[in-house]
C-alpha cells in the first residue's frame, strides 16, 4: 500500500509540475543518473567537492532538528537528492523557477536550495503526507501545508521581514481571505503566477529584488498559529484530520484546545 501511495505521489507530482513521469521517476534510481551517496538516504551530484558534501550533511542535521522541534519526532524518512548544477535539477524534473521539490518521500534540491531551510521545507511536506491518511491529505488545503513548511523552515526568502518589505514597497499580496481559497495545487500554482512569483529569474536579470508574496502570505498566516499551537497543537490537528474532522474545525480546534490546556504559568507562550 505504501509503495502504491509513493507511486501515486510521484505520478501526481510529476504530472502537475509539468515534468515528465520519467524525469521524476529517475529519483528511484539516483545512482543510475549521476548522483553518488553521501550517507544512506542522502545523494549528491557526482563531482561535488568535500566542502559541499559537508554542507549538505550539516543541512540534513539542521533540517531534522527543525522537523523534530515542530512534529515532536520524525515519521518520514525522506531520501534527499542534491544537485549542484541546474542541468541535474532540470534532468530530474525541477523547474527553473523553483528551488526544491518533493515527490512523496523523495526530496530534490536545486543548487540554490542546498541549505537546511529548503530541506526542512520539503521535509515538512513529506512529514505531513506520511502522517495523514490518503483521504485526510486530500482534504488538506495547499495554503496550510505550504504555510507550515514555510514557518518551520525559516527561509529568509519567505520570512516575516520579506513580508514587511513587500508591504513597504506596495507589492500586491493575497489577503488572508484570498490565501485561504488556494486549496488545490492548481489554485496554488495559479496564485504563484497571478502574483508574479514565477517571474523571479527575469526580475533578477533586470537587477530587481525577487518577490514571494504567496509563500510569504502563507508563512505570515501560519507562523503565529504554529507558535501558539506548538508541536502538541500540530499533532492534535493531524489526529483530528485523520479522524475525519473538517479542515476548518481541526484548524480552529488546535488553537482552542491549546489555549484551554495552557496553564496560567504559560503566559510566556508566543502570541500572534
Ligand atoms: Zn512547499
């Protein structure tokens, strides 16, 4: 069943992201396509120097710490594939506008994503899909999954200070209400396009700052939620989704339950 689930995700990820099934499927045999193992479950493009391999090992350890801090422990055992050239990344189905991606339990990093932030981001997606049942995962809105990944990974590109920069420079951003309509992957990708987040290569070429209004909006929404709900609230949310609760109810209840359980001494809990 697990094998079936991995194949479904591989196929869905490959089709929806526009790459061929063959490209995503190559991750099933990384050593046949120019990657070499660094540690079990961690591959890097052949030719990477020792400093880069060490950087990747460190990133893996830091990403795992971030996942443990938010999910309590790790359920997913992602296999990581790191590319040091764009050709390698594109060869495995990575788009030029993206930094990293995940196919089920298989994470693909571009040369721009060789750090713990993007590793933790994709790992959070893998963790969520592992912990949720197939039906519950299908009911999970994309904006929530992305927001949790953004909050956990603390990538500067999606940070609160980037959100403030967008605000200060009047860059259009989705409102909270609009953000919560980005439920399917299709709606999410349409939003990325609508807010110009897929135009960063062109922006960079013109010497303009890169903008990430949609990812930053998801982080802005989920950061206070996660700070308040904590690991216990996130796990309770996942449990409720698996029990069949509607997303809205699980999203609200995680916060309420955490508030109710909080002792009077817990006043130092971060507030939104
Ligand atoms: Zn993501």
